[in-house]
C-alpha cells in the first residue's frame, strides 16, 4: 500500500529560513510508515502524534492515510506549528498543532502512534534547546539530548498497543537507544535504513 506525499505548494520558500525544510530524513520517515501501513491499519489507530513536526509533511501524510484518526503535532518552534497546521489544512487533514516542548503538556493522553525525526546532529550542549531553526538540528551530546528526554516520556504517552517511530543516525548510537527502551519494556525493529551522503539514517520502531 502507498502513502501519499502531501502537497507543499502553499509554502513560501522563504519560510524555510525559519522552519525545517522537508529533506531525505523526513521522507525516510514517511517511507517507514508506508512500509508499515498494513501493520498500522490492523491496529486501527485513533490518536496519532508527531513530536517536532516542522513543516508538517510527515503527520499530514499519516493523517491522509488514516482519515478517521485524530492527529496532533507539537513543535518547540512556533513558526513550525503554524506551518504544520497550514500543510495539514492545505491537504484536507484535520490537525491540532501545539507549540510545546516534546509532549509534556499532554498529561492524560495516550497515543497509538508517535513519530519523531529529532534534532540529531552532534553539537555542544549549549547549542541545543533553542526555539528557532537551530532546534531543527542541534542535538547536543551524541545528538541525543532532545531524543533522550522524549524516550523517558514514551512509557506514559504510548498506548499499550501503540508504536513509536524514531529516526536516528549512527552518531546517535542506536544500540544505546535500543538499550534504554528495552529497560522501559519495549522491543524494537529497524524499519528502513538509507545512506544519505555521509549519514546512515535509519527508522526504528518500538512496541511493547
Ligand atoms: C529534524 S526536524 C524534523 C521536522 C519534521 N518532522 C520533518 O521530518 O521534516 C526536528 C524538529 O523538531 C523540533 N524540535 C526540536 N526540539 C523540540 C522539542 N523539545 N519539542 C518539540 N519539538 C522540538 C524542531 O523545531 C524541528 O521542527
């Protein structure tokens, strides 16, 4: 089964000075969801969340594949939330795009699908934690400072039968992430892997 790539004709190129422009990693995440479409359909997801939605192409693609599901997105960058909402609307997907850190303000919600293409570039810790375009890439130590904070939330935010998709590169030491999630009781699979210039990108999925 195929997933559709959302139209992005509504976006002014200049807006990508402030919001992450969809790139190979964004489309690898969509490819991973497409590969798992049958698996996900069988679970009949109701609540879907993308953390750090940027332009909104990934959560919009998911919303197009699951028109009956309620889609939410978050981003620390307010301009990204505005763009995500616009991308969803342009593609006739209903999306609540919320400006927040990770998923911390969703206190009582459990999601069937959570997706995250994090800021994964290794940087100084001081560079990490901004709310502008730097938040798109600056990942701090091991490129994992933001990711690791989300990992600790997953046991509370993911429904028992839910699936969490996470994009990582080699610098992030995926084996350590697998170990952290195993301690929380999650199994993992590698859904897709692709070399993009000097980066080996992969999407892992975690489930109980
Ligand atoms: C690599 S970009 C991915 C954007 C989009 N999901 C895509 O795949 O094209 C990472 C996104 O995470 C957002 N982000 C970074 N730290 C965050 C945090 N603490 N909470 C929510 N979003 C965050 C950034 O603003 C950026 O939009």
